[in-house]
C-alpha cells in the first residue's frame, strides 16, 4: 500500500498518534504545511471515529469552508441550496 494511502487510513481509523510517530516535526517543504504540525494542531478536528459515532458528516475543506462560527451559540453553514443555522 502506498505511504499516503496508509497514512490516510490510519487517520480515518483515529490513529493520529501513530502518524505523528512517523513524521518529522522539523521537515520543511517550500510552499507546504508541515503535516506533523497540522495534525498536532488539528487532532480534535480529525477524530473521525468519534465524528462517525455521533453521526456527523465528514467533509472536505470545500464543505468546511462554507461554515463559520459567528459567536459561541451561533454556528452557520451555507450550502448552495439552503441556509442552516
């Protein structure tokens, strides 16, 4: 199995710690985000097993970019066809 596919499966199964163990926190690529730091910073947002258990939709960045929080009690998502608040 290719490395990227294996890493994605580990993340989908909630094994972000195993992924962090394989990554170098000091690795740098021009114009790219360090994956180690991205996962470390966003681990609570990529807890896919817990999200599935709660019945939450797991979407792409394109879906997530249509959502924002106006204040603590008001989370808004805009879709092409309807507004949900």
